[in-house]
C-alpha cells in the first residue's frame, strides 16, 4: 500500500474520532452544566488514565450523595408503605395541633421530591463518570444534599419515636415487594458496572483497583444471595391458597361517608361488606351511641353548639344534647381521605345531614343486611351514672335489636358473666394467648392488629376453629398479604376497593420464584462480565500512554520500541533529532547474532585450552624445532594479556654455580638477557 494512502487512512480515522468527540460535547456540556454549572468546555476536564475521577473534596461529596440517596430512599419507601395509616397520622396531628391538615400527603410529596432530586444528581454523576469526566458538584447542590440528608434523618428519627409500629409495616411490605426490589437492585448494579469498569481499567494503583472491585463485587454477591433469606406467604404451592378474607367495614365506609354514621354503615353494606365495626359509648342518661373519640370535637360541630364543652368527655352529654349535633359537615369540609370529590350531589347532601347514631340504629342496619357486628365498648369515666352498669346496659340493647350469633363480643371486662348471660355471642379477644387459655375463655375469634400478622400463628389458631380478623387493612398489598397468610377476615376503611380484588396482587410458586431469581442473577452476571471485557479491550487499544521524564537517547529508544505514544523530556532538542531507534533488529537478526557470538567464543575457548595443554607437555609447535635442556639455550613463548616475551639465548654463569663441596647456602642461577 502506498505511504500516502496509508497516511490518508490514518487521517480519516483521526477525523472520525474527533467528530465523535465533538458530537458528544453537547451531551457532556448538559451533564456538566446540570451537575456542576460547568456549561463551557474549558471549565471541565477529562479524567486521564491513572487519575482519580475527582478530587478528595469531590470524592467526599460524591460519597455523601450516595449516602443521601439510600437514606432518602429508605424514608420514602418507609412513608409510602405507611400509607395504610395516613388517616391515623393526620388525626393524631389534629389532636395535637388543634386544626386539620393533610400532613401525611405533604410529607409524602416532600420526600418524593427530595428523593427525585437526589436520584437525578446521582444519574448525572454516573453519566459523567461514564463519559470519563472529572466530577465537580456545584455548591448549591451540596447544600441541597445536606438539606435532604438532614430531612431524611430527622423525619425517620421522629416517626420512629412516635410511630415505631410502622417499621413492622415496612418489614411486612418486603414480603410482597422484596422480589421486585431484588430485580431492581440487581439491574441497578448492572448499570453501574459500566462506569465502574471504565475507571477500574484506567486506575494505575492496584490497591485502589482491589478496593473498588472488592466493594462492588461484595455488594453484587450480597444481592445475589438475598433471596435465600426471603420469606413471603404469597410464595406457595399451587392450589394451597385459601378463600379471600371477609371484609368488615371499619366504622362503616369512612371513605364514602362520615365515619360512625348510619349512612356510612349503609354504604358498607352496599359495597359488599360482610361485617360492620364501630365504637360504643354510654350517654349520661344511659343511651349507648356511636363515637370513637373520647370527645366530640373531631367528628361533630360541638364547638358551635356547645362552645364551652368541647373538651368534655362524650359520655357526659345526654342523648337529647347529642341529637342537636351535626356529624357530617366535618367530613365534607376536611375531606380526610380525599374522596369527597367522587361523591354525587345526593350523597353529599345526605352526608351533610348526618347525626350521631345510637347503638340501636346501628344494630338495625346490621340486622336488616344480615351482617356481623364488632364493636369496642368504652367505659364511662369515674362519676358517670352508668360507669358500673355500662356492660349490662349495652348487652340489653344488643339482645333487643339483633341475633346474638351475629355479634362478635370484644369487651374483655366481665367476659365470663356475659358468656353466662348470652352464650350465643361470639367471644372475641383482642390479644394473643395460648390455645388453652383461649378455649377456656370460649374465644372463637381473634381481633389483632395487622402488624402482628403471622401465617404460622393464623394456621395454628385455625386448627382449633379460632378465626383471625386483622385490622385496619385498607391497602391492596396488605389485603393480598392477609389473604396469602390465611386470615379469615379483615377490618378496612376501603371496603369499596378491596371488594373488587378477585386474586392476590402477588402470588407465585416456589419454582416460579426460583426461576425468576436465577434468571435475574444469571443475566445480570453475564451482562456485567461482558461490560468488563469490553472495557478491558477498549482501554487496551484506545488509551494513550505518556512516560516521564526521559532525556537519554537510549531511554527514548526503549520507550519508542515499547510503543509509548509520548514522553516528557528535558532534552527535547536532542531527542527531536533521533530519526530511528539506536537499537533495532528483527528476531532473526538477533538469533543470528546470538548464535555467532556463542559459536565464535566457544571455538576460541577450545583453542586456548588446546594451546596450554600442548605447551605444558613440551610438544613442538612446528616441525624442525629443537628442544633445549635447562643448561642450554632455548626459546620460550609466554602469553600474558597482549604481550609476548621471547627469550632467545640464556647463559648461566659457571662461577655462580654451586658445587657439592662449597660451603654455605647455594646461590641461585642468574639469567642475563642479551
């Protein structure tokens, strides 16, 4: 191929690489601008091979960003899964602050917004690392990270202190969401393998490489093994799923009508509820009525009718006074569940005119629909006329208005007396106990908070015909979990929603889950290995190497032959004149040089040994030469380095020769050179 054509081909490759780099600039500019406000090219820099992706300060900022991401995600997940109890949280704040506000939704929106902000920053950082850019986080983003971190930690600490039972809800949620969270986490690790592999092969320190790769692989293998410790009642053999739990309306249908009103219970019956739950209080004149709170302030207009008695116990009002109160306006004005807008004009008008109902009215609604009833009975305060007889008063009303077999009797006071008076009542306990204790108390049903849900315990109680009711379950995922755990019934605020669920939202066999788990891990592992192999080969052919500091021609020759693309030098005026390596040969030339050197040196050494062997034996070196004795002339050749001494004639003085008769020490012969 002609030289000019070869050079032209190289120029085309360089041009294409430059164009690719230029086309990436708008994308990189956008990333760097959003992450660090570095919109201009001169403001940013690429991480050179062997360099860290950022300074120590920026490394700290990036680490803080990762920490904030996980903590903000933890709080967002915690609070989103607590949605089942938002109504309780808002009413708790109402009782504390004295006014209604949907704090739960505000907290959810703030948590979601902050997490989204942190997640976007992390995505920008990962994209910049994937492009080989050095990280620089703008100070405004650093402030945002600190604010988000402080909010997440503070909110989590406060809610953990005031509402610690919600952590049990979070653990329950993992029994449904863990398989999907596992897939999402493994997918995230596969995505992160790209920038990690890129910078792993660009590092020139083994310690740093081992640390990065070790941390990444430890997290990856931990995720791979997480399913081994996962448990979910919704992972069960085909055909072992029991019937759907029956629905009991919590204070009726509080999302469709004001709680604890006749309208609310009628709505619960209409939407498919098989039971009705309420709270009973005794009025000052002995009429059992429905009221959950100890005061009338939350669910009535007592502040308008009796402004001086707003904090008075509800049982201190007479029945005639209670009939003067409106029990529906608050529902329309505060909209506790955000469902008022879905009501028709007729329903709104009906809700607006609701009053405080009596226990007798409630029982009549249940009797007409053939529904079960479950209620808490609150003991009147000390000094109330019926503080000692409230159970008998309530029992008389029950027996007068409904079949006793439809009543789940929950009050634990005087249970033996109540059982003796009316044995047809379904004795219900609100606490766990041993099977022996429950059977001795004639307990046929347990009414437990959903956070205590346990498939093993539910099955154990079911084996002795003790049913389990879980309260309060309003979210479909919790209903799914209760269904898979074998609960016989649940108390709910969203009876109109759960009644439309025909099958669990999450249900699979152990074989299906194992296949899902193995496929996820195997595919991600192959993808990660492919990414690392790609970057290994890519870095080996596309990364230039500069050596410093080379000033000697022989070192320049060595760098040239080693393939270095550039060198840093102090003697540029000398090295620039070198047009070819000082030493360069082909393997054949070097082999010939090596063989000739060894052969010549071997022959020379053999010749030297033969020469000395020949001389020591006094053999003539050529024909016609004569050998002399010690007292005659002789020729002697001696080689020492490069000098050759030739002794042609030697005379020994006769007068210095010793005789046997001469005394003293004999004289040594003297050799004279002529």
